[in-house]
């Protein structure tokens, strides 16, 4: 008989090992899935994980990893702070959209003026937009005790409608023959978040992601506020006695995660994407939740998890193109990653004992 | 500069490397916005791809990536195909327009074909079908068939393509039934069975007994079937599994002849950038079989309309037509020019409601 019993202390070993075990398990089960679809499992797994990094065209894919991973990391860092304190911002996708809208809106308002201050203003507007959108669930929670999970999630759909409205109305390209979508910021130098060094994928969003990782690390380990965040998550009552003001923490965590999501949106819309369009958002805000947990809510872990997630996206596309794997199989593969992570997480807090017959 | 150069060199190197092999094999890539099993838009593009494989056999190799979001992801997928040695790439959604242009700039030797867009380059063609011709036939049937005089219309996005379809269907429904009203719901998606089913149910609850859809899944068909006395039309694909009722006819996108033609042009070295807009006449727009759920005289009228459009004798936008606000658009006997149709952003007179802005 198998008995699951709670560990007196969460296992340090397993908390580090779980993500690695989850990745390995995903590879094995994913391989079986691909084999069932009639593809060579080893080739498929190799295509996903090896090809983007060391394959023939790695010179193109490696920079793309940064482009794809940066928004994930940037958003996930913000989310992780709140998650640690038990504040659940599920609506980063909405904050991402609104940040993109406000940021791009400022840029487009200046068009066609060329000036050095346009882009910094756009960045500020992007962060502000995301922050403001996150303040809605924050203030409702603080004032009326509403559930921030529901409110932030529902606001994603409101943001999507707002995005559609902006693409069709206010921000629509006046030279676009009536088609939806804004001007392309890539062809507006002052508002273009271009690659800092051509061919590296390094744009300001990537820089911001790295800065956010360092900032979060310092905050959590060296700063009173970080201590309060951790304490609130681990022992809410003790935190109360230690003088943590929950309301302040809620406003801070939601606000910061909103601002970072807004920044991610702004860097995306002014860089790789280029324009506000109805389908601008592709789920970074939701995927970032996976990234945050895959990275154990730890800044460095999130950096690695973001890279891994980007790898499965890009590798997955290559596998589709080269091996004819269906897109759905790739999505299942990515879903497995979170599934196994959560499943193996059990081992961090519990241990499995094989009770012998002598017990009976 | 460096990156572009790098890519160009890579492409060039590849071109040289594969030149010897490429003589016998042309590589064609397809980028799809939905899954190939959507039963609608992407399904038909994939049928076109399969037809290319069938037609050319060993002389071509095709690759495709499905469910590609419109934006930077699409750009990466196209780049990946170009790097992989594709000679011709079909990008099959409006939202791929800017990405296609961006990638085409980096790979001047690769030919691109973008569906439903308006930006072209030396190595980028655009192609689309005159779906509004099929919409005219649907409108005629809808106008005859409705008993509640309410026709429901599931729009995807309020872009000219979709608005054109609404106008065309409405004009021809009104011609045969002056009391008909259109109720329009915007789903803001090309493919989302759950949302499409919701939209269909809302329309049915509001009294619609005919549903027209400009979204790609069969969910509205299923909703109509469940509701009972409601008829529908297959969109992009025949959707014959819902015949004879609720699906009474359909618009079928037939890309195969065009795709085969363009692949042949690449093989022959005669490929040139162009803007193609084909309709029923050329066979790009097909009208699916009209079932017996439609009375014989209505069916005959629909087929006559189809024939007169196909022969070029009749244009679905022939005056007198006024705009929704009552201002004149087309005078008696005047037909709409392609430019106006391409950018159509207004309803014709009689349609209620506003185009979302």
C-alpha cells in the first residue's frame, strides 16, 4: 500500500528537482505522444529542444528566443511577487493589452514627429496603462473585498474589446484603406523599439526583462518589502503581527505586475509586432503564469523557465514545419509541462511511503 | 544591416546549395491561421495544398504550419520556411500582411502570395476571391426562405471583406423580400466554435430563422440543427455533413486551381507579382449544392443568379444603391468599382445598426 504523508518541512531537494523531473517526464510522455502520431519521437524532441539552439539556422532562432521569452519573463516576474504573497493577478493579458494601447497611443499621437523623447514617453505610458488596469482589481479588493482572481480575469475580456475598438476606430491607420489595425510603428523611427544591435534580437523589452529579474532578486532578498511579501505568503497571521499592511501590499503587488505587463505590451507593440491590431495579444499574459510557476516564483528560475517556454514555442513551430506535427500536439506538449510540474510538486510537500504488509 | 546581410547570405548560400536539387523539387510553404481541421477557411487552403501535391507529385514538396497567430509569430514561421528553402510561400490570412512584407524584404528570391491583403512587392502577390458573389446567391435564398423575416448574420471582424458580404447578401435578400431584416453579431474571431455557437444561439433567440456566418467553424450549423427550424449556409467549405438541413447551400473557396497555377509559374520562372481577385466565373468561388429543403423555384432563381454573375452579365453591386445614411452610392445601372469594394466600410441602405468603430 502506498501512503502519502506530509513532510514536516518542504523538501529543499525536491523543490529544485521538480522542474527538471517535470521537463524529463514531459519529454518522455511527449515522445510517446509523437510516436503515437507516427513520428520519430527522438527526432521530434531533438527538433524542439536542439534545433533552435544549435541547429543549422540557430543564428536566426537564438535571437528569436529572446524576442519570444522577454515578454514572458517580464510579466512572470511581476506576477511572481504577487503570487508569493498570495495575491493572484490572473489578468496580466489584459494589462498587457492596455499597456500596448496606451503606449502605442502616445507614440501614434506624436506621429510623424521625430524626437528622442517619443519612445521614453511611450514606455512610461505603457507602464502606466498596465498599472492603471491592474489598479481596478486592486482597489476593488482593498475597498470592497472582491476577489482579485475573478476581477482581473474578467478585465482581460474587457481589454480585448477595447483592443478591437481601438484597432477599428481611434488608432486605425488613416492610410489603411479602411482595414483595421494601426500604423506600423516599425516604420516610425522615433516610436520603433528596434533591435539595439541588429541580428541579436536584443530590444528594449529584453533589456527590461533582465533588469526586472535583477530588481526582483534584490527586492526579495535584500529589501524589507520583499521580506514582507514572502512573510505574507508563508504566514499571513505572523505578517499581520509583524506590521505588514495587507492593503498596501495588494496595491503594490498588483500595481507592479500590471506595470510590468503593460511594459511588455508596449515593447511588443512597438517592436516585434509593430502595430495595434485586433489579434495583437497571443496569450503571453496567460503563458506567463505557467512560466512563473515553472520558475518556482524565483527570479532566476523564471528567467530559465521563460527561456524554456520560448524554446518549446519556437522548436514546436520548427517541428510543425519540418516534421508535420500538428499544432495541437505541440500545445498538448506544452500543457504537459505544467501538468507534470504540479503533479511532481506533491513531492516537495509530501513523501510517498511504501507501507509493507506488516502494517496490515 | 548586418542581420539582413546574414539572412541574405544564408538564403543565397541555400539557393546555391539547393540549386542542383531544386531543379526537380519546388518547395512550397503554407502558413495557416487556424487548424487544418477547422472544416472551413484553413481546411480549404489545405485542400489547395493537397491538390498541389497531387498535381505535381514528386516535383514539389509542401510544408505547412497551422494555427499561427498574426504578428511576430507569423514572421518567424515564414522566415523559418524561407530559411528551410521554400521557393514559394502562401500566407493565408489578412493579418499576415505586414509580416509577409517584412520577410519578403529579407528574402528577395523567395516568392510570397498573401491572401486578402493589399500590400504588394516585387516578390509579393496578393490574391483573394469575390466571396460577395456567393453572398448574393445566399441572400436571395435567405430572403425567400425566412418566415420571421429576420436573418441572423455572424460577422467575424468588421473589415471590408466581411462588410461586403453583409451588403451583398442584404441587397439580394431585400430584392425578393422587402420586409427582411438583418441582425448582425460580431464574434471577433475567425475560428472559435464556442463563441460562434453562442452567437448563433443569440440570433436564433432573437427570432432569426436563417443564419449566415462569416466565421470558419461548423458550430453555428450545429446550433441551428439543435434549434430545429433554422437554415444555414456552409462557409468557406461545403459543410455538407449538415445537409440537407440546416445547411441548404454553401460558399466553397476553391484555391486549388490558383495554387497549382502559381506553383507552375515558379517552376517555369514566369512568376510575377500580381493582384488577383477571382469569383464564381473563374471557379475560385463555388456554390455548394442547393438542397431540397429549398423549393424548386427558389433554387432555380438562385442558380440563374449564379449563372448571370458567373458570365459577367450581372454584378451583385449594381445601382441604384444608397448608403445606410441615405446618401447616393451607385446610380441606376452603375456597378461598383473594385477600389470601393476593396475598402468597403459602410452599410447599404436598410441595414440597421452601426459598424463597430
